[in-house]
């Protein structure tokens, strides 16, 4: 089963990945009178997932558990 997986993965890599990515509707309007507000919205949109991951990592690192590591 693992060999079949590796063969199919190699075939997929040799043929290349299909490009299904569409341009984001959030990131396409940088001109006009609202350009600064649109830029700020895009910056918040890009940074927000990273801050959520940082908070999850900090919660995991500093919360007390019954496991005695240190």
C-alpha cells in the first residue's frame, strides 16, 4: 500500500500540480480613494491567522498540566 502511495506521489510530482488558485477578492483593490483602508484590511487579514497560532502555542507552552517535564 505504501509503495502504491509513493508511486502515485511521484507521478503527481512529475506531471506537476494543477493551478487552481484564484486571486483573492480581498487583495485585488489597491487603487482609488479607499486604497489605504484596503491595504490596512489586507494587512489585518494576513496577520490574523498568525496571531491565533502564536496564542495557541503560548497557551500550550505556559499552561499547567499534570505532566511533569521540568
